[in-house]
C-alpha cells in the first residue's frame, strides 16, 4: 500500500528554484558576453547573436520559474511569443519608448534595432533553454531535489 506522496506539491517550487538558478547563470553569461565580448576580441556576430540567444534562454527559464507546472513545449511557446512581441515592438517608435531603449536596461530588455536574424537567435536560445532544463532534470538536479523529500512509502 502506498501513502500519499508529500513531494508532489513541493516539486513545482523546487523546479522553479532550479530554473531560477539556471536563469541567473544565463544572465551572468549574457551580461559577461555583452560587456566583455568585444574587449576579449570576440567577433561582433558572436557578441550580438550570442546575447540574443542567451536572452531567449533566460525568457524560457523565467517563464518556467513563474509557471513550473507547464510542459517544456508550453514554456517554449510562451517564450517564443514573448520574443516575437519584443522583436516586433522595435518597429514601434514613441519618444518615451525610444528614450527607454537608450538606457542600459532598455537595450538589454527590449533591444534597439529590429532584425529578423534575432528571431533565429531567439529560436536557438529557446531550444538551448529546453535542453539545459531537460539536462538539469536528467542529470539529477531536479531528481535530487525530489528525492531529498522523505516519502511515506510502505513497501
């Protein structure tokens, strides 16, 4: 006879914490790439589109933090919609929006110049996010978090 599993309600919280940790690591990598990529002599293509790829990875992971019960496919769709909306929002120009885009936060969050190539980088970033999320689960990060909660199994 099996007793109720107490780790089921806790699993979404642990999944969110793991995804938040991954998102923080991606943010650090993205900021490092944008700030130190050129001084390190990396090609502009790598700095520009690598940053876009990591931005979309971050969006996927943060969607997973906020919505831990959704499947990776659903999170990928949400991240793709956000990325498309943000990219096409670059075609909208109002004084306040353009002023925000000139700030560091505005440039990092919204970008400045519309490019269809960014959509390719975003798609790759979302695929990368799905991969590292799955890797965290299969390598034991998520499994370890689930196993660390005692169960009331009677075998």
